[in-house]
């Protein structure tokens, strides 16, 4: 066999080998896409359910609060409660949209960065709902009771709104305590749980306060990134 024929045979063999490598890589990308979507599906469904609950709460609260805006308690506490529900619902909607936008077609590094941003956003949403709920639980429960009871409830209470009948000191103590916890928790989490250089304890704590589907997606992307790093030197050697 002459040198030219040997080079041609070697080139053909290399082309066939490269084609065999491309097919598994495309299959890997497709499998990664399906795995990532199936992993994030429970997360997206949970956020969709939370958005539906938030919209239902707003639909129930707004008529009650707007109907009593001439009363200071409804103007201040009632509107603040509506705002709390609206912000929590908007945060859940943002998480839902973010989970739907994640696609394995993007580079692994970009996916990891987007997923880290989503995990941080979910933690902040949980922090707001938990700490803000300390301030909002009492007026929220009372306003929901008024929304459910409607006119019959007001007739039974001599047409005096239920929120108006709560002892002012008790109501103010609950709201102020919740506001203080919300502000203190926000400052502490910003300094301890949202830094770039988290301690092992802080990382475990933040992971415990976020959902399992995002943890599984994080592990899946880490494995995919490790596979890409392992394959890169081999590809470079073959090219050289």
C-alpha cells in the first residue's frame, strides 16, 4: 500500500470514528435534557400550585380590604397583608418561569449558574414567606374569615368588621414582632447565608431550606460537568 493510499484509509477511519463519537454525544445531550426536565417537573408543579393559591388568596382578600378602606386598620394592616401575599405570589411565579427556562441545550456552566441563582431565589422566597408570615398570619386569618363569612358574619357581629374588633394592642404586638423578625432575619441571612464563601454549616442550613428537586438537578449538572471535563482532554489529544 502506497503512502497516499495509507493516508486516505487513515482519514476515512478517522471520519468513521468521529461520527461514532458524535452520535453518543447527541444521545447524551438528549438524555440530559430529559433528565433535567423530569427532575425539575415536581419543582415547577409546586410553584404552579403556590401561584394558584396566591391568586385565590388575593381574589378573596381584595374585596374585603377595598370595601373597608375608610377604616385605618384595613388601610394599613389590610393593604400590607395583601401586599405580602402579592409579593410571595410574584416570587413563586418568578421561580416557576425560571424553572421552565432551564434547558439542557445551553452550556453546562451556564446551566449551573442559572440553577444557583434559582436556588438562592428560592431561599429568599422561603425566608420572606416564613418571616413575613409571623407578621401576616393574624390579619390574614381574620381577613380570610371575613371573606368566607361575608354578610352573615357581619350580621352576627352587629355589622362590625372582625379585624376592627381585635384588641389593638394584641394586633399591633403581632404585627410589630413579625416585622422585627423579618428585618432581623433578612440582615442575618444576608450576612451569613447569602455570601459567596459559605461555611459548611451555612451551606447545609441553606440547602435544608430549599427543595429537593433543585438539589437533584444540581447533582445531575455536576456529574455532566465532570463528564465534559473528562472528555475534553481526550478530544484535544485526538484533534492534535
